[in-house]
C-alpha cells in the first residue's frame, strides 16, 4: 500500500475535492452569490456572459490557491507546535 504522503504528493488524493460545505451560513452565502451572479448575467449583454463566467472562475482559482497556502502554513505551524511540545516534556 502506497503511503498517504506519497498519494497526496502525486495528486492521487485531493482533500479539497472531498470537502462538501455543511455550514448553513456558508451554503446561504454561496446561494446568495450564485443568485446575484445569475441576476447580473440576466442584465448584461449576452455576449459578455462568457467573459463574466471566465472572471468568476478565475476568482475561484485565486481563492483556491489562497486557501491551499493558508492550509500549508497552518499545517506547518501545527507540526512545529507538536515538535516544540514533544521537546519540552
């Protein structure tokens, strides 16, 4: 069996793809955003809708990268805290 770390490194598992938002507040905010996006799309020139969709997808990509960086920094901090705690005992 391949180690979990090797699977993660090789992209065989992707935790972000396995996450389904369960917080009601998040789901409500996401639905409100999607409704506003649809409303805006209905008001603009139909030829601009693909550009709007591209812009929204680009924003999602940026947010994903930011979350990945925050996760990595938090994970690293947690490991350093564990190392410090184990050295003080």
